[in-house]
């Protein structure tokens, strides 16, 4: 690939900005394992339903998840392999860092 244009870099930065939330990372990870409704995601993520709905709305607006209605339920799906890969690679990266570091419980420097 040739040097990426600035606009493409800005779009990528916007995606990383949306992903800069531990709850959203967790929701995407859960959705990468299968579609789910808000209540189930809320319980599995350990976050309130209202908060889960707000995070899902942001992910939806960013085009990272889709939703479909099944009666009164709203079922969320992440089907973009790039998004799934980003989340899994970030989690794998930090799991590896924790495994190598004697300061495993300390946060990574920002």
C-alpha cells in the first residue's frame, strides 16, 4: 500500500476514538462471538441496560455494529472482520504484555 491519504488516517483515528472505551471493547468482543440483544449483553458485560444501549448506539452510528428487530427485541451483530480483528488483536497484545511484564497489574503507559 502506498502512503495512506490524510483523510483515511482521520477515519482510522475516528474508529480508534470510538474504541477508546473498555465497555465498547467488551461489547464488541461479546458480539464477535454471536449476535445478542441488549439485556443479554448488559448482563454479560456487567453494565446496566441503559449504559449498554448508549454504547451500542455509538457503535451503531460509527458503523461498527448493526441491529435488527425481532418482535420487541433488538438484536445486535458485529459482522465486519476488520473490527473483530482490531478488538481481538488489541486484547491479545495486552494479554501478551501482561504475561511478559513483572508489573502485570499496572496500566500501560499512555
